[in-house]
């Protein structure tokens, strides 16, 4: 009997059956936990891979938008947003939503039948644009559903190949459904319809006005975003169906367009850019905040001869690179107005300006150009104080004040709604510290319209050429502005950013910047409420 039992023991499994506590211990052993973590990570990796593959493979649909055949595409992104690509004219970039999904709308060919209708009946453009909003909405809905199905299918196929397990494949498909639907839902929840009012344009400069549209047509009410989209489609329709020059909408009565340029530094490319913008944007007045030359010499005086070719009022103040000889040469040009602590009215705008008190063409050898001493700070701030006195005594309310160095702007706070300057070769928009009971004042610092001249070519990339188109309403308050940036000397690609001021009376909602103060021995400027470094050295 014992031999029989021993034989059975040897023939059977020598490992006794595990009890329930033993099985739980096995599940929580370190090796088993690591294996489970690995499975989870693999599941997530396969899911994300399937989502990416599915998005690129199926995240696109064709749809009709007005008279166009358009392609809508979704792609993974960290920031979200929308690009409306209008080849060969350029593209509009919209900050339309947040989330990991980026929408691209590529406007393609016109439908032949509808194109003929557009040519024969111009009113059909308006009718076609009326359906644009519904066309886009329907297209985006189809795109979302197709992308959802595509990502889930791609994830299921990928999981089946990797895991060869039904349960894990189902888990991957479910995760793909949740992640994709959540991403699309996040985009819908963070949708900003008003983003179409402030597009960023990339493309050829001559096409910018017609693509972006006229600033005066921008609705102040967010609920009118549908009209903006319809107008955009209408503008593009006109571009494709007009065989002559690109159309530019005329400004409404009372709207004044001003082009702000600064720091040309003898770059002839700057004049070409200015002429193009003046023609294409219908500019009424050009304002130059100085440094049109580098050394202020007599031979350089011929550089200003292009002012008369613009055939527009040209308001100029001296920069620290401009000599009195430079100012005299500008004053001799047709339509040119040189301000030196004086006030003028042009294009319905009352403009006050003062030249930079320094003349520092060579900063390496000129101590006065260092911008680091209290004496220099006193000079620059003193110029702002002189202009502030002139503005206060002006019989007409000043709409725009001009200084070359933004460090001169402090004393003008509360005396004019807008101060324009240059000098730093870096564009910046900010608010001056507001004195109690005074109106808010916006300070707009322009970059360099000449790309900083020859010095702009010293780095790896040329310094961008910048200028700004300002739109003033009938009350002569700034209502919108377009920031134009050309990639560098000799380049024709541009970036245009539209900014809309919701309440022109309060100005642009931008941060407040502190203004420099005099040295300890001098009394501070009345409107300077904070200290900051001395006047900048660029320019």
C-alpha cells in the first residue's frame, strides 16, 4: 500500500495546489508587477501609435465651401489652432482652439459650373458666401467622425498584430475611442469663433489686404463671427475670379490709415517695402520715428529722395543717427513734414513730435551714445518733457505723439492716447503708467523697417524688416493695427498679424511698462511712476 502511494506521488505533480492567499502573493510579486506595468505601457504605446496612424491615414475629408472644393485635415498638435491655406496667395493662421488636434483647411480649385456663375453674375459670390458657415460646420463634423472611426480601426489592427489577444485588442480600441473623442471634444469646448477676426497672414505681401480684409469691416461683437467667415470666403472668391489687379476694399469715410516705419538705416529695400504697403493698403499718412540714415552725412541725404515718390504725407522726427542736415533734406521732399517739438494736423490726425536730443552715429566712439549715464537719461527724458509741455499748450487735442527713443515716452502718459517710437529694433506694444484722472496711453515701439541696415546682416539670420499699419476711427482713436514682418533683407515672404482693439477709448489691453526717471539730483518726470534701466543702446 505504501509502495503504491509512493508510486502515485512520484508519478503526480510534486507541487501542491496553491491556496487563495498564495495566488494573491504571486500576483503581487515584484516580477509580476513589472510584467503588468509593461503590458499597460505597451497598451498605451500601441494606442497612441494607432491614433497617430489613423489620424494621418483617415483624418481628412473633401468638402465644398462656397464655390470652392476644399480639403479639411486633422493632425496631432500640442497647441491646437487652424490654418486656412489659399495657394498660391498665402495662408491664414487662426488661434481657433486648444487641444492636441490641429485643423488645416486647404482651399482648392473652383467648381467649373459655379465659377462660370461667379463670372456671369457677381451677386452669386454673395450667395455662395452665405452658405460658407454651414459648409464648414458640416465639413468639420464629417471630419471628426471619420477621424474617430479611422483612429479606432487603426488601433484595433495594430493591437491585433502586436498582442494577438482579443481582450488587449479590445482595450486598445476602447482607449483610442476615449482619447480621440476627448481630443475632439476639447477642441470643441475651447473653440474661439472670434479668432477669425484676428488672423495671422503668411504669404506674399501684395495679397495681404485682400486676404485678411479691411480692418473697418471687423465686427466688434463676437456673435458676428459668421459674417466674418462669409466675408473671408467672399474676398477669396473675388481673388480667384478677377483677372486684373487684386481688389482692395476702399476705407469707409472717416477711417484713417497710417503706416508707422522707423530705423531705416539706409536700407533701400525698406523703400520698396514701404511703397508696396502704401499702394496695397491704401495708406493715408506715413509716420517715420527716426534713424532714416546711419551717419547723418551729406552724401546720405540723397537716400531720402524716395519720400516724394510715395505721394503721401510723410511725418518725420530725427533719431540719434540723423543729423540736422538729414532733417533739412527730409523737409525739402514733397509732402514731407519734419516735427521738432511741434504739432501738425494731417489726414485729420493731430500729431506732435520731437527729435532725439542725441547725435550718436558711431556708438563705439561716442560716449554720449552709450545710453548708460544719468546725463544721457536726463537728455532723453528731457526731450519727452519738452514735448509734453508742447502737447499741453496745443489748442487742438493731440491724437498721436512721436519720440524716437521709447525712454522719452514717460512724460507723455495721459496727454495723448498713442505714442509711437522706434530705436530699439524690437517691436513692442505696452501701456504707460497711468496717472490718476488721466486717459490711458499706449506705447507702440516699432522694430526696424530697414532690418537695422548693414548691421542686420551680421548675425546668422538677417534682421526682419518691420512696419505697422494703424487704423484710426472717426474719433481718431486706434481701432486696429496690422503688424507686418518681412523675413529679412532681400526676402519677399511676410508675416502679417491683425490686432483688434475692442474698446478704442481704453486702448489695447497690453501690459504696463515702467518708464525711466532722472538721476538722483533731478526731479523725476511727473508721469514716471516706476524706475527702469536707462535708455536703450540700440538704434
